[in-house]
């Protein structure tokens, strides 16, 4: 009898990166990837409104395109995950996709911020085509990176630590991109001193291309220094039907997915915060304070969450943070936005809950994968972690769609006279809507249960 030993044969230790090296490589890759995602999610609407000069009606079309594209793209995530799980190469099943997705993502990200100065209908067609392609390319790069985390680190405690660092440094990347992109765009506009408009559309295009190239360069660290479980490479190829059957029978995973989608309101501040600052204060520079507040909360919570997970179950921590988020958003609405300092304090507090959510969400999915493997013997990192990117895109799509709807209802567009009614309508969208969303999302997480026989995480959850 022969066995398939070539892919899983031991290799010299010099060729196998240590766990610390792999951890640093994955964190670095996620840092670069997050810089790109932050740039797109935070500044795309601002760029289209102020530099591509898309009208209010055009923004309604844009937000619809984004929402539909994200939903379509999210549906393709499980398909991408199943393709990953069925892939067998000498590099593994995830690393080849990491290698070949970097260049397309960098190129398409820059093109998103290079809308030509043509008639608006043609601009919308250009944007729609590029955005759909960008979403597909980003799926190909995002799903395998999260799957690699689940495959490379079998110990739950070590994996939780890596997830928390990925989230924490992702927040730092978010901060650098949020605070630095406007300045970089201004610098690369090459406008003469004293010019009325120091930042130009071409400046944004150059800045985004630069960040995209550097970000994807860092992302490739996961390919060069990350490794998958050798036994996973040696396992027989799984079938598409088998993968989806196990996915839909994984009840804990489904509870995480439903709860996450219902909590889409957590992302509205990120999707519309920059636009709100312009509407409320008339100065985009004030977004520095708002961005810094939420990023500080994200970073602190991301580093502290693994410690909290040692004191309480993931389910209890997720439900508690969701309820706390509801309280903070309602309090922020009652206090109002007249004081930038008070607003920043509440944004910081909501950032804490968002940071907890990000780490615990990924941890619960990873634990659900381990639990399913203990019950069925089937491990499907690709399709299971594709569900993480699936719900993230659905959440972002709903956040953008709802915020865009409030912008249309308020009647805001570039050059319009901002009234208190416009300001209050937009403020409602980033406070009360997230509050309701957080509260509703807590319900499915109450039913999260691990049940794998003899599985330590299941035993702890039952306890």
C-alpha cells in the first residue's frame, strides 16, 4: 500500500518558518491588506462626492452599485472557499491564491480612485465595472489569508493571539490610512502654494496607487513566510457538495453569521464618518479626531480581548459587547455632536465594542471549524473562513446602502447649503441605526453552542 507522502514529508527546519515568523508574516500581510480596504471603505464616497463631483442622484446609484456588488461578491465567497478547499498544490491550498491575487487588487484599487472627467452616466458605468472587478479580486486575496490563520495555528490560544494581533494591527493600519491618506493625496496633488484647491482628484489617484502597491507588497509576506498544516495538503480532495453540506450543518457557525449580518450597523461610522464630519463641521480635517478615537478603541480592545476570553466564554463576551454598543450609540445620540470632544469619547467607546466584536467573531468561527472537525472529521478552513469575509461584505454593503439612503433623504450633495435638518438626519444614521443593529445582533449569539465530543473548547463553552 502506498501513501501520498511527497506533500507532507518532513522538511529541514531551515525551510520551515517558526510559529513566531509565521505569526509576524500574517500580521504584516493583514496590515498591508487593511490599508487598502480602509482606503476604499473610508474615502471612496468622499472622493466621488468632492473630487469626481458625483451628484446626489449619482451617489444613490453608486451606493446601490456598491451594495449589489458586495452582496453578489459575498455570495461568491463560499464558492471561493470551496475552490480553496478543493485545491491541492505543492504550495498548499491557500498560498497560491495569495500569490496571484496581489497585483490585480493593487491595480483595481488605484483605478477606483481614477474616475475620468466625463459625463456622469459614463462615470457611473466606469465605476460599476471597476468596483465589481475589484470586489472579485479582493475576495480571492481575502479568503485564503483568513483560512491560512486557521490552518497554520492549531492551538486555540495561539490562534486567538494571532487573530487579536491581526485585528489590532489592522486597526493601526486603519488609523494610518484614515489619518494619512488626505495628507498624502494633498502632497501628491503638486498644487502650488496658496492654491484654492490644494488637493486634486489626480492627487488622490496617485496616493491610492502608492498605498495599494505597498499594501499588496506587504500582503505577499503571507505567501513567502506562511505555511499550512502538512496533513491538510496530504488529505484527499474534498467535494463541493460535501463542503457545503458540512457548512450548513455547522449550527454554531450559522449563529455567528446571522448575528454578524444583523450587526451591520457597527460599520456605518466607518462607511460614512468622513462624510458626516464634512456635513456637521464643514471641515474634513476634524475627521482626524473621530478616526483617532475609534482606532484607539479598536487597538486597545483587540489586544485585551484574548485576556477577556480567558475569563469568560466567547458567547458571553460577544453578547455583552453588543449590548454595551447599543448603550454607547444611544448615549452618543442624546449628547449630540455639538461638542467634538464628547463625540470623540463616545466614538472611542464604540470602537472598544467594535474591537471586541472583530476578534471574538473570528475566534468563534475558528472554534466552530475545530468543533465540526471533531464531530465529522472534515476540516474546511477555506469555505468556513469564507463565511467570515462573506458576512463582512454583507455588513459593509448594508452599512453603505443605509448610509447612502440617509444621505439621499437628507438631500446632501457637493455645493448644497447644509442645514440643521441635514445634519440631524445624517447623525441619526450613525447613532440610532447602529444602536438598534447591535441590540438585534445579540440574539443569535445567545444560541452559539459548541458540541464536539471531547473538544476542549466545547467543554469550556458548556461549562
